[in-house]
């Protein structure tokens, strides 16, 4: 047995806890020389003790005592006591369980039934436990037990090398002397997964472990031991066994990440937090095996100091330890961190490393500075949105960040706001831009004072540099500016109708180039009615025609013309001006009578004509109007009368009782209210017609009123009838012509070339009743002997004739073009008289040539022909045979 701490005999004096004997909250008072002691097989010299509980302490001699008065609500309390040798650094762990003493009531009873667990000295050093099987309770009362045995847990170190199975303990009952007993264990590790970790000899009670154990997989096991006889009857009640796997330092600390990234502002003070690295150890964290400590191994670069950072050995927090962090010098640090268990003991602990990358973040500790103190630029007058100068700055902070981005501001020299400075987002340069036109005649140069800053404010304690201010000189270049009209648009007022040549105004322009001696010439640019004239040298405007307010060129009484003023500069420049002439109306337009035509009944009283007037002038040269009938001719006043309705309307009506229907021209004099007034005689055409009871003209009356008599109406009707007759005759003639064309003979005059025409026969069969025939009759017969035996001519190939065959005409050897028609007609007549012809249309073959044809081969027509045959007749057959005539009729001329 290894040299280990052995728990000595435990004895706890009984203390009264109440009369009921219930297990309520009890007070346990333990003093320094109480019941627990540890002994070392090598002696207690050099041994130190620790406990995992804050309620108990272990003295230097191994005595456990309570640190204070305790209130324990349960029946027992357990904690771990660790003993370690300072010389060999060996450690031993023991689990101490304190059972609360029984009350006085519980101590009453008989003692003779009590059985004690003892260590069998004859067994191996692992020991034998006599099971303290609890007895059945006394029905007459509780048995008082002064002492009781605590079954200590079984500690098994992990990663044991065996050999296996390795015996842990022997369990036996005091009844095995009387009867044979079989032992077994149950629980996780025995008959529950993971199974067969532990085994027990059923006869001897020796319990063993079957293989090496790993505390990181399972730290403890809870088994129950059973004792039965050979018949399986329970001899004793089960007893609990606790097996604890003792941790060994077999796992290195593992960092959560191999690379950690952190950042810290440049210029940070010592003690500034940077980041935290964490490593976990799978070993028992309550022992030194799982207690991890951190330290920094290396730092790269070692500038400005080799120890810029430190790490908390327990928490892993990295903080700055020295001043001098400057991003412009060192932008990033690489720190190697080591984690070691065994509380950082490098001799016995296991270690692992990780990398911490610390980025030094930028702060605005460098103000922007101009690269030069003065800048210069130039700009043409009247130009805008033009960059006239580029301002360059230098900033050592991180580019393209608010600490680096420049913001420019004009301090002085531009009170009117002609310039602004925009920042180039790429180069950070300031672009001086013209945003408001500058005038050479007013300012020939600008002296600007500009200042530059960053978007972000400067860091605490950093002052603005004197190089953050510079001067900018901008020269204005003169250009030839166009003349301009001071009053544009210019408005003048005058009466219409002023005579030609009247001077209206002087429309002159001004040249802004005061330092140039230039002449200005004027001309018309737009004069819609061509009413005005401008003097080319002084801009005087005169009338070239009479101005009429009623003209179509007048809009809202205003006539508008545009003029051009051009100088003689290099290059020439011109400007435009608009002259608006407001024309005051005069009474120069006589009123016109409205309406021009009207209709009235032939008898008075039924209706009247409302008349008014229209005047092109405007008030006061228009109404009220005066409507009068002239004195001549006298019939006007005799037949008509005018009644005034108001200033603008009057009524024209019949004065006499009856007026014959017709169209009458009634003159009326209309006078306006102008000064002087103007009059106009207008004629209104009045249709007088008969009216019905409603006062409306009848149809006949309207026609009569239009001036058409009975004779004219009859003549119109006669013309309509004649026109319809001509249309009918034309339709009849077209139908007759179409009928004649259909009944025309099939063959035309032989002199016409029938081969160039398509003939329409309009022949149809007899319908469905005529379709019951054998189509094979239309095919060429298999035997052609009867055909070949016939004389040349027309042959029928539909069927073989039974009776005598008709005599078809024979084609002449040398046909004449005039004979073709006769030849076809004779063939048709013979076919119609053929008694063997079927009752349906059949195919006639003229001069059929097939297999066995009596006709000679056309190959005989070659150049070796004797030339006796005359082919000149082909010229008479038409243009389609002309080519053959030329080929064969040329003779020896070719």
C-alpha cells in the first residue's frame, strides 16, 4: 500500500438534540483536539494540510477542527483534505464525511444487535470492509448506538498502469460464517453504462477495477453492494459504495483561441486594459492540476521597451505597463502568452502558448500642417465652379480616418464669399474653388488666409501647429465682357396708331469693361411685325410702321421686340435686351353686326331676331351700341323695325303683318360709344318662311325661303331618276358581258397562240352519283399493242375498246400552224362520237409516244441531218418557237 493518509477511528460523543429524535437543523460544536486525526506512514514531519471547506481547518498535526460554530441542515457534511509533502511535492487527497450525532432519544435501545465493520488484517493492503448492514428497527423503540462506522470512499487514481483487474476492496458480511453468501454490485460502471468498469467476485466479495480510468470522463461512481444467499434471498440490505477517481495532471491548458486580437490607443497610460486571454485545463480545477497561471514569454517588437505589457497571472488580463505607445512608430505588437498548470510551476506543470496581436489604434495626436506657407492661383472673371489652387497638407495620423481627413476654412480675405475650399477625399488636398463670379473691374486680386484642421478634435494635450495656417493669393484675369442693358425688360407706353418715324425711346447698353475703349453697335434680333427701327450707334428706337393694338402680334396689349448690342472687343461679345411696348387703345375699329344670318316667320308676333355687335377695340371704345335702320331704301323701315333691349342687344322684327317668304338683306347701322364714335352699316340676311303653330319654319317653307320654285324641284328629281337609270343599265350590261364571256367557244381563232393562254372550261362532274367508277380505267393499259397498231393521231388510253374504234384524224407530217386548231377540233368530235367512251371525262393523248412507239428517236435530229426538211414554218408559230427556228432553220448559213 502506498504511503497515504489513513483516517483514524472516528468517535463522536453524543449530544442531546431534543426529545422527539427528529433530524432537524443541529448544531455541531467541534474543538481543536476533536475526533479526527491524520497520520503519515513516514511521519508527519514536512507535511502540510489544506481543506476545501471554509468551515473546517486542519492543524499541523493533522487534527481537523471546526473554524466556527456550524449549523448543518443535513445528516452529514463532506469535504476534501489535501496533504502534500513540501520536499517531494507529493500530494494526497482524502474525502472526510462528518455524520451528525444521534439525539439522546436515538441512543435508547439495545446494544447487543449492533455489528461493526472491521478491517480484516489477513486481506491485502487494500483492506476488507465488513458491511455494517443495518438491522431491522426494533418495534418497541429506537436502538441507541453510541458509535457508528463511516464507510470511507474508495479512491482510485486515474491513468493507472495496472495490472488489471486491479483489486480495490473486499466486502464481506458477518453472516458468511453461517451460510454461503453471494455478493454483487449495481450502478453506473457495473451493470449500467459504462458497464463492466468494476467487477466483484461473487463468492469472495473482492471488488476490482477492470481498466485504467479517466477522471475527465467521469470523476466519481456510486455503486450499491448486495448480499444474497444461494437461493437469491436477500441476506442484508444494500449498502452504498462511493468510488472517486483521483485526478492526475495529464492535461495541458488549452487556449480558447490560438490567436487573440486586441487594441489599445496610442499614448495610453500604464495600467490601461488591452484584452483578456483564457485557457482551460481539463484537470480538477480545485487542485493544482487544474490551476492555470499566465505569463508573457516574448514581445515583438521590443520598442520603445521590451516590457510594454504585463498579464495578470490568474485572470489573463493584459494591460499596459509602460508609457510610450506611438502608432506612428509601432503600429502592432505580437505577444506570446504561456499558460501553465500546477499554479504556474514550470518544473512540474504542463504549458501551452497562444499569440496575442495588439494593434495600436490611432488618436489625433498630429495636427495637419501645410507643406508651404503661401499658395498662388489665378481665375478668369465671370467663371464659377473652377479650381484655382490646390493646397497640400501633411498629417502623420492614420490615412482616411477622421484623425487624418482635413477640413479647410477661409479665415479672412473673402468677405463676399467668392471662394470655398473642398477636400479631395483621396489626396486630402484642399481645392480652392470659385463659387461666385468675380469681377476684374472690382477686384483684381484676393489675399486669402486659410486654416486646416481634422474632422476629429485633437487629443488631449495636443496643440494646433502654427503651420496649420497659410496664405493664398488669387489673381483675377480680365476678359471681354458682353454689353448689357441696364433696364431689361424695358417697358414703354404709347397710343396705337402713331405715325411712322415716331421716336419711341433710346434703348442703350452699357459695356462693363471700363478699362477698354470699345464701341457698341445695335441691331434687331426679334421684331415679329417689323414695326420698329433701332439706330445702330446710339440705340434710338423709332417706328417703321403704324402700331396696331388689334394685331395678332399683340399679347395683352403689349408688343415685345428684342435687340442685340455687340462690342468690337477680341473676341467680340454681345448682349440682348427686350423692349416691351404697351399700346393704349384708340377708337379705330367700327363695330360689326352679329349675327350675319337669321330666320323669322312671315307673320309678326311669332318670333324676333336678337342682334348685337362686336368691336375689336376695348372699353371705353365699345358699347353701349346704337342700332338703326337706314332711311334708304325706304322699304327697310317700312317692313322692319328695331327694338332696343340693352346697351349691347336689340331685336329686329317685322313691322308689317305679312311678308312673302324669301331671303331679304336688311341693312343696319351700328354705332359704338368711342370718342369720337364710329359707325358701320352691316347687312343681315333674314330668311322669311311660313311657320307652324310653334313658330318654327316648315320644311316646304324653308325650301321656298331658300329661293327654289316648283320647276327647280322637278328638275332636280328628274336628274336623280336619270342618274339611277344609267346605273341600272350599266349593271345589266356588265352581267351580260360576263355571261357572254362564259358562253364563248373553247377554241379561239387559230391565228392566236393557244399555247400562251389558260383556258377555263368550267366543267364539273355529275356529283356523287357520277363518282362510282373504277379509277384504274384512267391508267395506261398494260398492253399497248392495240394502240401501237393504230394510225398516228389521237388515242384514248382509258380502256381497251371492244367494238370498232372510231377513226381519229391523223396529224400531217408537215403541219401548218393553221391546221392545229382543226386538228384538235376533229379529235374532239371523234372522241364525242366514240361509242366506247365512258360517261365521265377521260384523258386523250395526242401523238402518244411510249415503249414501242413507232416514232423515231429525236437523236436523229443532229448536225449530220441531210437538211432536206424545212423548219422555216417554226417562225410562224410564235416567239416561243423562234429559238428552234433559229437552231434548225438557219441552214448552211450558220
